[in-house]
C-alpha cells in the first residue's frame, strides 16, 4: 500500500528546508497528500498591559514559511499549508498532536540543543508517544534526498517493534535490501521469531538479512547506530518506548538516546 497522506512540521529554522524537501519527495513518489504545518514558539507583543497576538515577528516568519512551502510543492496535486497561530509551548504541542492523528506519516526534525529554541523541546517525543502515528524524525545535520532502499529495522518480540515493522512498509522502495536487527536474548525461539519477521518483509517484496544483538551488550543503541553506518542504511526503523527488556524505570532510555544521536532519518512507532 503506498503512502497516502503526510504531515510535515515547519518552522523558521534552517533545517526546515531539508525536512520539507524530503516530505515533497515522498509525496511526489507516492502521489500523496502533503500538509505543511507551521508551528513555533513566540510570545505576544505587549502594549502596556495589553497582549497583542500575533507579533510582527511571528507574522513575518509564517508568511516566509507559506512562500517556502508553495515554492517547494509546485506541481504537487494536493498540498496545503496551515498555521496553528499559537505560540506557547503547550499550544504548539497540543495543536501539532491534534493534527498528527489525522495523517499516515508525521515528519518532524530532531532537536538541536545548540540551536536557538523555536519549538518546544518535548515536541518530537510527545508526538511519538501520543499521536498514535508513525513519526519520521529527520536529523539536524546531513542531507537526505531519499530513503527506504537500505533500511535497518530494530526487531524485538514486543508491540512497538511489531508496529514499527508494519508502519515502515509504506516507506520501503521496491527491491529494498533490509537488515533486520534482532534485539533479543539470542535463544533459538527468539531466532525463530526474528525469522518470521523477516518472512513478513519478504511477503512484501523486501529481502532482509537477520543479525542478532545481545541485550547484555554495552551501548546497545551505539551498536545499532554503528551497524547503520556499516550497512550504509538510509533509514532506521524502531519501536519507541518499548523497553527492550529494560526495567520499567529505564523504559524509553534507548529511544531518547536515539533521538539525541541519530545520524540518518529514523521512523519511530509507539
């Protein structure tokens, strides 16, 4: 089944153009509907004790975003730009979440801790956790013109991993060569389950080699990132906040680590 509708988050940051270009490419590839949502933090302009919204800086940024979107989507059959017209952290998160639940794929940018804060730090994590939709996170560095040819898929016998495996199918290219990384104890039953997951991919025309990582290894997410580099992966797929066998208090630590250190686009499902 091809990808049918995409929501991409827009702001006035330097990485918006990269995010938007990838979203447009995916929309053109699958003839999908594309919505660009402008949402960033801002404070109302104060005139004495009266708060005036929107401030001129927000209005200019929104207009620049609309023009950027229209130029990037020229020729697309179905493209729409929308502005949430809110500036507080709570409102930005709320409105992006509210919109995200109505799309097949949500594209957001990785947080850059060294860049000026123009969106809530928790936006990406909250959309992954609460939208009920797969979220494609685009790194804050690098150029990504396409994806889905060489996916690296993190597999565990858990609900988020199963969702991620199925959610990624719309992003995989015909003839894709996947690496299925089994993040398990390496027992024979676990190996059989990983083989079943690979067979599911094969049924969709995706050839997958299976590799096993041990949960006892130090730096599990670093190992996953290193493997993505070794395989020249153009997409990492993983279930988010699933634990992968960690104690309850540590669940999500691997996801948060990946959110901070990703080097290629990552698809997260929860």
